[in-house]
């Protein structure tokens, strides 16, 4: 039996001005939740993907996710899911430069 799902690396792709989120998984998952926040920690977007296999994966960001974002740093949280249980949350930053 696999333990809790683990994301061991994550990047905005590209960063700055990401169009997706690249992440590396130690094992397969049933789904991945992505939450985007302003620097004031106000959530402005939430999406999901899955299932995903072990290794490198990508969640594409819809154009609307950062369309109205001004220059600056934004925060994101990835939450992997397996067997209806959430794994460790991974918090990272993204940069938008217009």
C-alpha cells in the first residue's frame, strides 16, 4: 500500500507569466487540486486535474486564471489526493510581469 501522496518539486511553467504548473510526484494520485491566491492571501482561482502518474506532470492554467492579474507575486497551493485522502499541501509562488 502506498503512503500519503507526495509532491516533491513544483514550478510555474514558465515563470514568470506561467501558463501551467509542473509538478513531480513520488507515486500516482487520483487527483490534484490547485488553488491560486493574491499576496493578501485572497483565493481567486481553484481548479483540479487527475488522475496523474508518478513522475513529472502538468496542470495547464486557463487563460482566465491570471488574465486580470497585475504585476507581482502570487501564491499557489497544490493538494494531491489518493483514496479520498489529501496529501501534504505544497505552497509555492508564481510571478506575473506584464
